[in-house]
C-alpha cells in the first residue's frame, strides 16, 4: 500500500513539474522580441524586429509588423525603403494580390527611386503568379501579359527583360492552349459549324502558336464531317471546301503528325459516292 502511495506521489510531482515547464515555455515564447514588438508603441522597436524577421525569412510575422508601421512612416524619409520591403514580404508569403498592389503603389509614389524598375517588374511578376492553369478562366493571364509587356516597353534592355520575355511566352502559350481547346471541344462534340469558325479564328489570332497544325487538321476533319452529314445537294460543295483545307494543310505542314490522317480524309473525299451518303444518313 505504501509503495502505491509513493508511486502516486512521484507521478503527481512529475506531472506538476511538466506543467510548470510548459507554462514557463509559453511565457518565454509570448515575451519574445516579436510579441514585444507587436505590443510596442515605439515604431523604432518594430523596425528593428522587422529587419531581423526578414533576415530569418519569417515573412508572415514581418507583414504583421509592416501593417502597423507603414502608415506611421508614410511621407517620411523611411517610407520608400519600408514600402519596397513590405511589398517583398507580401510576395514571399504568396499574397500576390497585395504584393502587386504594393509594388504598383511604390512605382507611382516613388517615380525617381532606383528601385522603380525592380518594383515594376515584381508587380508584373505578382500578376504572373496569379495566372490560372489554361483550363480555367484566363482574365488574370491576360492582365499579367499586359503588365509584363508594360515593363518590357519601359525597360526593353532592363535587368529583368529576358525573364519578362520568357514569362510572356509562357502566358501566351496558356492563352493559345485555352483557345485551341475550346475549338477542339466543339469538334469532339460534333458541333462542326462553331468548330470551323473557332478554328479559323484561332489560326488568324494565334499566328505563332505551337497548336497551328493541330488546329488546321481538326478544321479539315470538321469540314469533312460537316460535309458528309449535310443534305445531299450540299455535300459536293462542302467536300470541295474540305479538299481546299486539305491542300492548305499539306502545304503548310508536310511533316505533321496528322499527315496520314489527313491523307485518309483526302482519299475518302476522292472516293466519295453520293449514294453511300444518302444510304448512311437517310437522305
């Protein structure tokens, strides 16, 4: 019985010690430099802690302090340096909406700053980071292209011009893919009239796209399918149009991966018999 009591007493003492240790850790943590800076009324205290946090890459905590002191220093000699650091901290936390806003605000507020080029590029890059995958809405992609192009127009030989041009290419490819997939979706759903119109627009509007041979082939296939599913009197005329599209395709893309498929369509056109179309489709 005494042994049981002794063990229970020891266990109780150990639990009490552990609890005390946890309380001490919490107190020490809560009284750290960051917590003190958050509660401090002296903005200089916050400034000193911000620099430490940035060096430690603790950007979220730095942003919390920036939000307290940026308005205090607005219009002072320290405003410019704080503004660029604040924008960078926002970017590093992946808050691209606010980093874009702060970088753009910096450009407008400090037009003669030596950091203006950097801020303009980073504003554009923030918009670039907001661009969605091609299958989703592309408004942010279009906005990002505009912002990056604005930077390149102002700084055609700037420090970030090469990266900017790479970003433009990537964003353009995304828009190309979106437009191409819309047209292809019409084709795959047997909606040949909108498919033809959309492919034609795609080819005209995206002259440098890597999807041009795909679009040209599916335009040919759409025209052929549209022709043979037309009423009998319209089939020959629409097949002639398919023949023209075949000629355009092979002349532009003689080494395309779709060449064999295009040749099969041409063979079907050449061997076309109106009677078979009438039987197959009930005309």
